[in-house]
C-alpha cells in the first residue's frame, strides 16, 4: 500500500468518525514523514520526490531516470522543478491509457494523482486525490496530445503551457489560487478549523459594529432631547395674543383741606349742623344705646360689631328727614388705626354702590347709586360718616361734604 492510499484511508476514517482529528493529524504526519524520508523516486500516484541532497563521500547521486552509463548529474537544485500543465496532462493521459489496457472491458475505479503533484506542497499537508470512473477515462483523458495544447475532457480543454488556470477550469469558488496559497488543497479538519475562525471573526466584527451604532444612536437621541428641550423653552413660536385693554386712567383726586393739628375734644364738635327737620334720635350716642334701641343708626351690623370690637366708646348722631335725608355720624375710637379699620369695613360693606371720582377726595372715597351717596373718613381717632338719599341727594351731599371737610379735615389721605 502506497502512502497515498494510506492518506486516502485516513480521510475515509475521519469522515466516518472512527478516528479523532488529533489522531488523524498524528497519523497523517507519520505517513508524510515516511513518504518524504523513504522514497527515492516518483510514487505510483505520479508525484515525483525531490532527493534531499548528496550522500556521504561527495559523489553526486544519480537520479532515477538517468540512462545507464550516463554522465553523473550536477548537484541537485534545492528548489523543485517548475510545474507545467502540459507535462502533467501528458503524464496523466499516458497512465490512463496503460490502466485502460490492463483492465479492458471491466468497470472499476482508480485513484488518480492530482495533476499538480509536481507543484511544491506545504509541509504537513496531504496531497489531494481524485476518484474517477475508468469507464469514463476514455472520454476525460484521450490519447496523449502534443504538449503545446493538452486536453482535459471533451468539453473544456487545457490552456497553454503558460496558462495559470486549474485543470477544472476557472469556476472554482474564490477564483484562481495565488502563488504560494495552498488553502484550496487543504483536507481533513483543517478545513473546518479555517471556516470556524472566519465565522468567529465575522461575528465579532458584526457585534462590534452593532455596538458602535447603538452607542451612536443613544448619544444622538440624548443630544436631540436635551437641545430640543432648550429650544422649546427659549425659542417658542410667538402666538398672536389679544392685547389687554389699557388700564383705566384714574382721575387725580383733589386734596381736602389741611388737617387740624388737634383732634376735637367733644363729640358735638366733630360734626357740622344741617338744615332741615331734625330726627328724634339726634344727639349723643353711648355704647349701651348703640347695642340697644339705637343700633340701627350704624348699618350694616358687621360694621357696628367691628367698631365695638376695636374699642368704640361713644359718638354723636345728626339726621334730617328731608327730602333729601342727610345723616352724619361721629364715632370715637381709641386710636387712628382703629378708626381706619372701621372706615374700611364700612366702605367694603356698601354692596351695589360704585366709586364716584367726581365727588371723592384724597382719603375720602365717595360711593353712590345715583340717588344715594355715602362716604366715611378718619380724623385723628374719630370716624366720620356722611349719607344722603332721595330727591336732589347729590347736590345736598356735595354741599354737606364740603362743609364737613372744612370743619373736620381728614388726617388719613391714602
């Protein structure tokens, strides 16, 4: 059994799973080692071996194929002979014809050596083999042709000797192998190892690119959200809004007469006299009367309660039955602030009456409804209230107000 047959058997056992990849490599390396070290000529498969060198003694060794009696050859070239497709095809065709004549009429198969066996092989790799049917050998390998244009099969011919194509044509995956690339001649588990490494490399590259893209998208999204939020707050689209009407212009109120430096000492000195039929309750007011039968002189009740809670002591009441009716009321409070609190409560309680700027003064706010006119102001610790209603109430109110402000001017003017 030749070393090519042993390699073929190893391939078959590896494919059948009877041996492991490690055992396959060990046994293959052993066979290749024996083949390289023990053979001195071309094997039965047509692969010529290169002699290692010159034997001891310095006499050049005669290579096989040298005619008897021929002159000894020069020292062998350390590089293998140049490969020629024409010589390989002629040698294969000659061997096919010899085998066909020996097995004429029979149907058998033969292991045909790779026609590129003459090419240098990388160490550790087995030589590629091909199984062909002898019944078809006549069609695939015709009689030897001149070396210039050898033929390989009836359909596709060999190229010229200078051609760098393969005997199987140029339709192999990956195209023609480059010089020194023996990947297309690999066999055994090395093929799967290379495929696995390539697949892992592509997977790692794909995951890396995908990770970079994801990080880029996240950064872009964060930048868009942060910048978009700032733009929204700073560069909002202007929307037409209805312009608010200008605030009403307030009339500059006139100044009342200058305040007296000393407050009135008696309640009857606070109010002025009014012409007209007097009311029966005219006169002084004390706290029991205000809390009893004369509680109606100060309305509404919330104003009277505020005055009592803030220290009301006594007062004076003047009223004419008219028409028009005119009422003046003076209330003594313990302080100017207490008097101001009662005045504000009285004006706030006048529901339905509007401010009349034509009759008001600084510190003296007048409210009216057209037939009723009222006001209240502060003079030191006194609360002064004026009320006029009925026919010609406005003119009567205006006259009494001017007289009262001249008699007891206000001390609070805001």
